[in-house]
C-alpha cells in the first residue's frame, strides 16, 4: 500500500520531485470556466451569483443573506455539546493569536525629527467556508478569530447552501462564536468573485481568505491583485520524523489522518529504524480497514505516501527541511532537541501526544498553513495576515536642510532631477 524507500541521497529526492509535480498546473483545466464565472459576476452581480447557485448547488436560498435575527434559530439545530466544544476551541485560538498583536510606534530624535509606523486592521475581509459535503467549522474559527483580533472592521462570510437551500448550522454556529459580522449563502468561484468586485448585496472586500475546492482556489488565484488573498493552497501533507522510541500505532494513525483529505494528499514517515518502518506499515494495513474514507487513504498512500528509512536522525532532519511540509510531527525520545534544527515547516507537533488533529481543531495555533514546499518562505495565517502598515515622517526645516545635499546627490545620481529639485527649491542647494 505504501512504499518503503531506503535513503541513499537520490531516491528520496526523486520522491520530492514526484510530490511537486502532483500539484503543478492542477488548475489549468478549470481556468477558462472560472474566468467566465468571474467576468459574469463582475458584470451581472447578484443575478449571476443566483444563476450559478441554482446550477451548482441545486437550489437558491430564499434569502441570500442570513439575518441576525435568524441566526439563533439556525444554531438551535446544533448539539449543545458541539457548541461548548467550539467555544473551548475558540478560546484557545484567541489566546494564541492575541499574543501576535503588534503595536503602532513613534520615535523622536534630538533634532526634532519624528518617525513612526501605524498598524491597523483591514477595513473589510471576505471569508469563504465550504458548507456542502465538506463542511469545516474549524476553518471559520481559524480565519475569523485572528481577523477580528487584528481589528478588521467588517468580516463577511460566504458559504454555500446545502442541497435544500438552507445553511449548515454547524458553520453558522462557529461564525457567531468567532465574531463574523455578515453571512451570505453562496459558494464556489461566484462567491469569490462577488466578494472581490462587490454586488448589489455583497460588499466589496479588501482580502479573501478561507479554503475551497479547485474552482474556489483558482478564482482566488485569478483575482489576486484585485484583492489580496491568504495563500494558494495545495494538497494537504504530513511529514513525521520518528526514532526507535516512537509508537507505530500512533504513527500509522497520524499518517492516515492527513491521507484521508483527498487522493492528492501526501503522508510521509522519516525514521532511522527499520523496525519502526516495518511495524508502521503493518499498522497501516490493520487500521485502514476500520476507517470510512479508506479508499481515499489507500490511493493517497500508494501514490504520494512513503516510509523513508534514513541512515541517522541528522539525515532525517535534513530531508525534512528540504521537503518543507505543511505539518511536521516529531515523534522522538527528546523532541525538544530538534526545535532549533527544523527550519522549514508550517506547524511543528512535538512528542507522541501532540498529533496533527490537535492543531487542526483545538490547541490554538492556526491550521491554515503553507503547502507544497512553500513553508520555505511562507508562514501560517496569523493576525499579521489581516493588518496593514503605514510609515510616517516629520522633518523640521533645519533637519531637512542638514540632509539636503545628500538627498540631492542621490537623486542626481539616479537621473531624477525633479526629485532633486523638490529639495533644491526649498534651500537653493548645490548640485
């Protein structure tokens, strides 16, 4: 079911290339369709959105926007224990993200110069949340909570209706707990376009965040520049680094926790123990039989999974940094010793009792993470994703006069004489 590879400096890197290729150009076949949807929504607004909702979701909702007075009735359909779980998760996520807040600052110099930086939240953000067969209320929390902590003035959520035209209650409950301001029942590329351009009823936003299928992801990609987006998300992935102390039952379970996302998901185990490799493979064969999405898991493991046996842990760490995974578990006797060595990972899970689903749902760090090796240069979604910064400068006449010759010289060196003149007219400087 899953391949075992002995690292030799070549085979493991061939595997990396296979992983990279799986997501390349995955959107090329849908670009024409998505482009047409975007243009239709841009021109025809609400009508286009409604037509696509009927076409793709089966039925248009009676009301496109869920009014605040209707929200409690929708939430009442949720299990009370589920509501309490969402509240506990929201509290953990809030606690983690509040620690990311930055402050505006101002500094003064002895010559009267004042400089500083102003930090504030974006005015309006759009949040897309799948709500049909794949409904993820956890994504509501992970996107909405840092946005509100950042100071976003208005958070607009779009989520597709269910087949009967009604909203998914679990999504609506999470939205209320997370502080979403307005909720619209619409999905797909048409919802993304509505947020980017605005319609008669949907306000235009400054940034769009949140997960979605290939049509949603492609729409976000095409509209980047019209609005900001969170990131271009690829297939989910998990990499586990394990030594001989690891529990094969845990390793197998954790590998499959990501493999079940979709057939393109990647699940990889790096270990310096052949015994751990063999026993983990046995556990995979055993546990998969009891899982509801076993066909997807099997396909994912066969095509994009691997157990790689390394010569030692140093080789495993080197390879982990090369792969730059979305999720990285360190199931070792002393996981803390590797913190400073793991440079490229979206989120790191340390120890045998910090499995990846802990981060997906509850612990507090964000589960919106860079994929496809982009953890080399991208960071997880955070409060920083929802702020903007402006610098400001105040110079006195004397302060500018003291620096005038240097500024003019710089400008003239670059051939920008109008820049130089802007300084010279104030002081009649040389050059």
